[in-house]
C-alpha cells in the first residue's frame, strides 16, 4: 500500500521537475549536481532520524502495508518522501522563476563585482 502511494507521488514529483526543466529550458546536466547534493543530504538525514525515531518507539508501521525492505529499522518506503520533496520543490521553485545558477548576494560577491 505505501509503495504504490509512494510511486504515485514520485511520478508527480518527476513530472514537476521535468516541466520546470523543459519550460525554463534548464539542462539537466546544469542542475544535476545540485539535485544530487540535496538528495544525498535528505536521504542521510532520513536514514538517521527515521531509525532513531523508530528505535525509541515514537512510531511504527503495520507490517502488512510494507514491502519488508528496510534500511536499519526504517522501511524503504520512507525514503520516497525526501526524494519527492527534493524533486517537487526544486521543480516548483524553478517554475516560479528562480534561476538555478544565480549566485548569492553577499558582501564578498558585491566587493568582487565592484569596479
């Protein structure tokens, strides 16, 4: 049950990202590093904190709704959520006009660009 639901949400997230890349004409190779870094951070945080929360008994899952594949104590289905979040939010952000290669404006960057 959770796997099927996760796959539907994953499909929606991939569609959002694809729409953003196509409509804004952003090459995937230009943002792949950013997406990979965000995914890596989110997956590590999910692995650590889901395992801790399950270990201390904050929550658990009905076994009949899971595939049975786990990373530590965390079911594999939990790892779809951060993937969906990164893909969906990135796509939405870019669709709303954010430039994926824009540089931060900090005092250092302003000083470097001053004549």
